[in-house]
């Protein structure tokens, strides 16, 4: 209630180039300019969010989120080993995210009131931390790796080993941004025939220590998966 209506039109674009540096190798460069309008929650939220267990407050004065990105990739598409290694960076003007306020929202007489997070009332009434949507300059950078080792390839069948890894860092004012994914690396095996496909994957997620205010460090974990499928013609 009480918020003004608004509309926004944004424009994004990208430009890329690919250079074949050798018969089996290519170097790719891409530059992007992106614009994103804030969504309804970022603009108008004002209440508890059951999914995040937080009291979220939007800001209807938010402007357009603007980003300039650059990515360089080295790719190999032929041979026993194929894949790509990419490094990227993004500079944001007006990056939108939820920032902790050091306040806690507690239910009070059918409504909500805000108290300091150290106030005993915050713990006694099971209060929700208050997050306010803000805009800040931010920098992202990282890399991605994907490689396929083709151990066997014949008409109607193939056997591959797949390796992947990804890593990202993002900061505003020298501080880590919230909800950053951890670095990950994985390996998998894939066997496929004309009808059957079998696969097994192992993923290792590293501990996350680059956390924002009010976030906790997270331990690493390992994930093992397997799958089998058959294609049927009916």
C-alpha cells in the first residue's frame, strides 16, 4: 500500500570475437553491457519471508542495475581431449542485494516492531533479522573449466571422462557479497550407446569462508550421483 506505480525499459547487449589460433584451438573474447530493472520484491517487500527466515524491506527508489562484463575463453573442440577454460570479470554499478540492518523484527500486538539484535526481547520472541534492499558498486571475478577426455568413440557408442570446476569472488567496498556459491570441482564418467546411457559423477564443494555480515562459514561437502537411462521408440 502507498507505493507509486513505475515502469522501466532496459537494454542489454554483447559483442564477441573468436580467433582460431591453431587448427584445434580457438580463443574467444566477449564483452557485455547488461541492464536489469529491480523486481517487485526488491522494490516493495515489507514483511516476513518464510523461505529466508528474515524480515525483508524493499526500496522503491532503486535504480537500474548496470553491469559491464568481460570474458576470455580458450577452447579445444577436436582431439582426444576437448573443453574450455574461461575467466571472467563483471563490474556492477548499483548492484542490488539484501543488507543486514542489525535490527530484529518481533511480533507485537498483531503487527511488527524492530528492536536491536542484542535486545533480550529479540531472542525471547523468536525475532527475524531485518534485511533492507540496497544498491552498491560491486566487482565479480572468477573462472570456469570443463574438459572431456574421449577414451572411446565409435559409431553407436562412446566413453568419456568429464572434469569441471568453477570459482567466483564478489565484493562491494572490500566486503564479500552475500550468498556467494563455494568453489567446486567434479569428475564424472559417461558411457553411451545407441539406446543406453550410464553415468557416475563426483562433486567436491570446498568450504566457504568468504561470507558477508550475519552469514556463517560453511563446511565443504561431497556429492556422488549415478544415473542410467534408455531411449525408447514408441
